[in-house]
């Protein structure tokens, strides 16, 4: 039995953006075809803004084309005859004026099949490569894939692969002189078809077919280019007149610097999810042209400007092209690292609690904070006290009503390390935990704000909200001000004095607004809406988020990698909406024989006779809080003497409004540090806290013009790390040593320059 299938082009995508003036007006022209590639006449087309649900409607003419004009910012979903098209929404920025043209085939069954495709091939095994028998063996199919160009000429000598996603097998064959590649593969199995570097050039649907001979055609046009790969870097030699082909997307990046085209500059495209980097030089007009594989996202980078924007080809098949105009603004910290000393507000720091991994024992009484005390050695003649606070969930405690407004950074860098995908998975998990009466709103920001979901009770809208979350894609720029203000205003719409009213701010980079501007936005809402700040990556704006996180509880959290975002959403986020203890104050009584050298994680430290105290703000259910204190003796260090230490935690119980306290005791010794996992973790937390303190002292002193004091702080930081680790093997400690060493060289260059004047 012979069957013949032909895969029609699933998507022809062409997007052209031309900015004209400061008024939102985006002309959308959609060209629709039916499965036979004939114009789809009289189809009802609707554009729906995913946040506000505003809509525009029109009908296609005899040529299958319809034009609609969008006059407000947002993400606009395309529906045809009442069915949403499962592809990326049209994203419109505030005051954008542009033209968007898209052409695609309307075929719901085809769309559903394409959505099942994957571009992941890692870990797949090779299938049987023996010569295909005729007829096929029992349980198998004989499959012939005919490869031809857009001119219908057979494409000989091409590597064709059948990909079994479920079984994770790949079957490979070469096309002959007639363009035919023959396979003998298990039946009742769907296969995706790869041709050369083009993944998912087609597919064959064989879910219910077995013992059959099947023919399939796919289109493949090879580009007339030469690619050179050196390690992970790919450069392309392109002809002057590059003709678009049905195998990759042609994409042009136009770059301006200082108000004019940036010629002879290098543009990098990092393939997100892999280590491959495409690189090209800009021409005299400032344009760099690439020929890119489909099914990928690419982060645009410049030599001294990271994570500029994202090219998204994840949903493009067979044909695609596009262009983007960007402005190169070099970061001086990257361009001139040897002479750049950042101010305190731009230091790259990781707070030491991030490295706390070994959990403290949970308290026996879930309603009372527990205290764990561990001792060790510091960076020199210091005795170290680690104070671990752990909370549980009180018996019978009911979760308060939730009113949560998410303000989420979706700038281009959020595409890296699977950050955005992990964030979306975390949000989807959270949606399943919320009650129908809980309130949720979502504001996105990149170059500007986008209200994805106005504040509303969840009700029965989980499926629609899930679709909104899944449609989030990375964009360019980082402008938080309006988005932060909108997030607070959305939270106030359903403000519940007895509930948890929270703005969850998440960002992975530096905002284009001054810190004081953002703090002024927040000042209008303090006391009514709390702020939980989550920093993503190792170079997020520590100073900004530390200040934006509300003082009541110091809610700053951090995720170095995208996958860590999933753990920050869900039960942990909900459990910490209302505090277990307010106004927490810690007092450490250490006697007159010891002096406090430094304390980390404790605010407003006050030293007294034989003791010190400070504040923590608030504690929340299921929380782990490490604190560190280093002591030196007043006189000589006795080898075996011990010093009694008492730690007291005083707080107000929000459930009763009454004061409460808990205490714990231990003995401090100036002995060698332990060698177990807990001691290793304590040592690393202390090293990070110590180095961070040195960096802050350096930046503060340099900002005040005290170069010598800044140099002393750097040397103290390097000396402490040397004492603790010698030559470190730990990657995080090595990074701290490198950071301090870089600033040591920069400060030396500053001093030498001053001497030349």
C-alpha cells in the first residue's frame, strides 16, 4: 500500500519595524493560506491583547489578506475564525510606530503537530542503519523521503535524519541522485525530519501505520555560504547578493553608536541553550548579516555590552527573515576594567546566605523560631560564631488571603541560563497552589512596562492565565520605573489589611533609572504593600534590590541559575507571605574577655559591655537565616580556654500581639576549624561575607576620593581569603579573588596616573 504526504510550509514570517514618532500605531498585515496554499478568503481575524483583553477584528479579502491597526501597547494574540493561533503574540511597545507583516498557513491539525516538535537532539541514540528491505519487515514501515529545493530540483547527497522523540532515536540516510533517502523504521511511530543543519524540515505521521510503504517530500535549499567553526565560534562568509532559502533565516542587525552607523564592529549572537556563538562584522552602513538555523533563540551581544536583545526563531519553519536596529552603548566596566572602580551601588556581590545549603534543624514547636549555634575560625586570630535561625509552620495555621503583584524583568538577558523558562515554570506551579479567591497581577518590563494581567481574583481563569504566562518572551532593555509603579497600583486595587499584599520584583540586571528614582516610586506605597525582591544571576544590582526589599523582613532572595527560580516560587513564596515573628531583635552576650570584630546579616549593630545587639526585621514560616559574628580576645589567645556565649531572640508574635523570646547557649574557642560539611559551608559563607565587606569598603572609600584607604580594603580582602584558603579550588572563591585582584590593578593604575599629573 502506498501513501503520499506533502508537508506544506507551516510558517512564513516576515517582520519589519520602522520607528517614526512617539505615538503607538502598528499596522498589522496578515496573509492567510489554507492547507493547499490557496488564499483563505472571508476568514474572521481577531487580535486580542492578552492583558486587557481589548480586541480588533477584520476579515480577509479575496487575496487572503487583512489589515488591522494597533494603537495601544501590549501582547496581541492572533485568532482565526475563533481559534487562537498557537504562535508568539505580536508585541507592541509604548509609542511604537511600525509595520508588521506575517504570512502563515491556517491548519489546526498541522499547528498541533508542529507544536509537538522539539529542537533537542542531545542524548539521542543512533537507529538501525542497515539497507532497507522491500517489502518492510513485520511491524516496520518502508519510508522514502524525497528532498527537493524550492525550484523542485532533487537535492542529492544530503544527510537526512528521522527523529523519534519518544524513543530518542535518530535514523540517518543520504539522498540519492533523485533526492530520495530510504529508511526502514518501526511503525506506529511519529517522526520529525531533519535535513542537513535544518532541524524539523518536516515530519511524517505514522501513529497508526505499520507494514506500509510511505513517501514524503520535504523542501531544502542550501545557502551559498561558507561557515568556519573554531571551537564554539562560527563565522560565515556570505555572498554580496544573498538569496533567501528554505533552510535557515536571514537576519540583519543594524547597529548605531554615537548617533552614526557603527562600522567594522563585531556583533555576537549567542545561541541560547548551547555554547555556539555566531559572529559577524558590521559593514560601512553598520549592518551585520547572519544566516541562522531555525528553532533557536539568539542573544545579541556587543564587545562591551552584554545581553542587548533576543532574536527569537523558535517558532519559525522553512522560511524566515528579519532585521533589528540597535544602539551600542559600551559599559565602561567591561571596556576599561583595568581603570574602572564601581561606586557602591554598582558592585557585583552575592550575599553570603546564598551559600547556606545544609538546613538547620526545624524547631520542635512550629510557632517558635529555633536557634542553632556553630563555632569555627575566621580570617586570622578570630573565633567565629554561626547563628542559624530556622522556622516551621505553626500547627493549625491557615494561609492568609494572597494579593500578589509580580513585576518581572523580561529583558534580553533573562533568556540566558534558561532563566525565563524556569520563571514561567515556577509561575505555573504557583498558579496551581493559589485559591480561587486569591488575587494576582503580572507586570512585565524591558524597554517599557506591559500589564500582562490586571489585578483580578483567580476564579476559574487558571487556564487563560497559564496561557498568558507561557506566552512571555524576552525583549530588549531594562526600564523598571513605570512597571514598579504599576505593580504597586495593581496591588492596591485589591488591598486587604488582613491579608498578604506583596509586590514580587524580579530582575537580573541594572535598571536604566537612578536608585533614588525607584526608591521615590516605592515610597508612596511603603507600609501598605510589602516588596519581595529576587535577584537573578551573579551580576544583578545587589544595592538596588537590597534597598527596594521592604525593611520588614529583608525579603531579598537570589537565584544564580534559572532552575533556582522554580524553587523560589510555589510553597516557599506562599508560606512567607505573612511573618511568624515581627520586630525581631537579637542579643549576643559574650562576656568582657571578647571583642566583636564584625557581624554579618545583622542590622543596626550596637556594641555594649560584654554583648552586642541588632535587628533582623521579621521571620517567616519555613525560613532559614544564617548570621555570622567574628570575635577577637582582649589579650593573648589561650590555647584551650572556652568562652560562654548566649544568644537571645526577642520578637512580637503577630498571632497574639504579645512579646516572646527564645535563647540558646554555646562555648566559643580559638581552636582549629572543623573539617565536616557544616564547617566547610561556614568557612565559605564567612569568606564571602568578609570579601563583600572589603569590596564595599573599597568602593565607598574610592567614591570619597580616599584611594589609599580603598587599596587597604582590597589588600585586607585578599589577605583574608589567602588565610582561609591559600590557593582556592572553589570556583566562587576563585571568582572573588579575581574580582579583588582586578580592583587591585585598577587602583594601582589610578595611583600611577595621579603621579604623572
